[in-house]
C-alpha cells in the first residue's frame, strides 16, 4: 500500500480493495461551508479524506471522524498523522447508531458520504470493506440522519452526498429527524446526462424553505471526460476547494 498525493497537498493511504477517493468525496468537501469556530463530525470517514481536505482548508476548529471498520479506521489515523493533523482531527472506530449520549448537541456540523445502496439493491460486493462502504449493512440514511440530529446543536448543519434516485429517502430521513433541507445541488456528468449525484445541506430545527441551486455540470459536452474538459464551474471548485458563491446563497 503506497500513499497517493491528492488535492490540497494531502497524501493518502487507502485500503486495497475498498472504495477509492473520488469526485463525490471532493464535491462534498467543497460544498461544506466554512465555520472556523465550530466543531464538526464525519459519519463513515473511510480513509479520512473528506476530514483531511476540510482540515487542510481550515474549515473548522476540530473534526471528529467516525468509522465503523477497525482496519479502515486505523488507516484514517495513519493518514491524519502523515498529514500533520493530529491536533485537528480525532478518528474513532464507532457505529454512528450507538454513540455515547454525552456527544449529543456537541457539534455545529455533521457531514457524511453515506452508504447509498440498500442491502437488497443488487449483489453485495464480495469485498467486505467495499460492501460496508457501499451498502447499508450498518444502518441506512434514516439512521445516519437520526444520529446526526442528536449530535447537532440547535441550528447546526448536516451535509450529505447521495444518489439522485434515492433523493426522496434522503429528504424524508432529514425531515423526520428534525433536519430541514435548506440547499440542494444536482450534479450531472454533462448537460445531456441524467444527474449522478445530489448534494444536500439541512439545518436542525430550521424553518421550511429550500434553495435548489443551478445544476453543477462536470464536463463539457462532446469532449472526452478528462480534467482538461471540466466546465468553468467545476474548474472553480477544484481551484478554490469551494463552490462559487452562486451555489451558496440561501
């Protein structure tokens, strides 16, 4: 297992055979607003990449990263130490459904790239780590939202990246947990494709009313889907580690 250099000058070890760092993780990290005085918590941290990107950008005062798989949690700890963020990020091997009540109301932000496939959706991957990362083996989006709501302060923010075909489940899970959807962005590979991702920001005990931003198109139409052919919006995100302000207004 060799470390890989990724965005924001982060060096990353990844568990062989588990989910690789991808566009969904990077977009979620860029979608999350800067709140430098707040503590944040990540659900399902994997190798720790999203927490590392946020720490590198100084988004929060401290991040607690939770990962249920012990082997992968150890890799996340290794990544935190390797990148010099041991004072900014704590990695805990925990099931988000069974968190200590002492954590309730402790965080201004909770964020997650959660498992997005039900256990009845297709064949479970033969690789156990990959199956747990992709499928709702240890709790689905309702459990994640319920736990996020408990951990958040009044008015705290929850962020998730999810599958568009399960958007109704994500919105229901948020609202039934007291997390009011406030901002949503659909992500498309090109203008002629169906959306491939949805990014959501929800507010604990927030008032009703959600901003649906303009869509994010990743690649220019009719060209090879490479970094050189990103749209201007996508280039902005990779250059700044954040979405343009047009995507952030409420």
